[in-house]
């Protein structure tokens, strides 16, 4: 894989590069957000490790700019561990969020988890229909009354997971582990926030995502 490491601290870039290359990947570097955006315009990468606090252009702004033209998986690296920052990161399409200080081995595990989720083959290629809601599992497209819904990558993953487990009661903890791919260092509001955003995009078909009070959610016709 070609992995772009974006951090204004050279020491962090050096450590991550060593581990990335040790795992057999190609490592590329950028010292700030503006440089990262420029590199992404010129070249394709398989994954980006993006710091948040950087000069010239912060990580959040860089991700939003990159996502306008390319759907590259992003793992944020940040000393800011507040839930607000993590939720904002997921809302703009980040795949994972690692709080500094971190173990390079943990970062590599996160890279492997994100890659595995991104490359997982959907079950079946059919378009599932629930009244006016159409879900194209293979194409990662969702249509509401014929109009394509613009979902964030995490909303797609959440919806597809709920649909694949239709009729099954899913706890918030299980959703966090299976959709986010790790034990999220926050609280259950992470799931609730994403369900709320997803329901907003599904409009009247939000009714298919049923709240199980005190437990979690399930997708039910």
C-alpha cells in the first residue's frame, strides 16, 4: 500500500515511516495540511495518516479538501481526545481516530482494520428495496425515493451493517466494535449521533431503524 504520513513533527513521521515500511508498504510524507492536499492532487494513495494540529492548514480542513475529489481512507492522529473532535472527524469522513501519545504498533493495527473493512466484499450484488429506500450493497449507493442520498463513509458502513443484520437487536457496544473496528474511547452517544444523522438522510424511511431503549438499534421492516 501507498501510505501518506502527514504530521508537522519530523520525529513522529520518522517513527511511523519505519513501521509502515517494515510492514511492506510504501511511505510518503507531508509536513502540513497544504502539502498533503497538493500531494493528493498529484498522486493516489491507499491510506492517509493525518495529524490534526498543523501550521498553514489543519488536518480537519485538509481532509475536507481531499475528500472533495478522492475517497481515500483517513486515520486521524491527534493530541485532542475530546469526544467533540472525534465525532467531527467521523462526520467529515474519517475512518479512524487515534489519540496521542500512541503506540506505532496500535497505528499499524488500525491501518489493517481500516483496510480490511474497506476491502470487505459485500454479501450479494443485489439492490435491496424497502419501500422507497434502495440500498446497493456492492456499489455503496443509497437511494431515497429515487434520489441518491449523500452519506458519509461511516453512515454507509452503519446502514449496511444494520441491513446485513436485519431483525437482530444490536447493542451500542457491538455497533461500536464492529462498525468502528475498535473499542471507542467515548460513550454511547457516538452511535446515537451517527444514527441521528443517518435517519435524517433516510427521511421518512428512518422508521426502519428501530430504537431499542436501553440497548441499541435494529433494522426492521
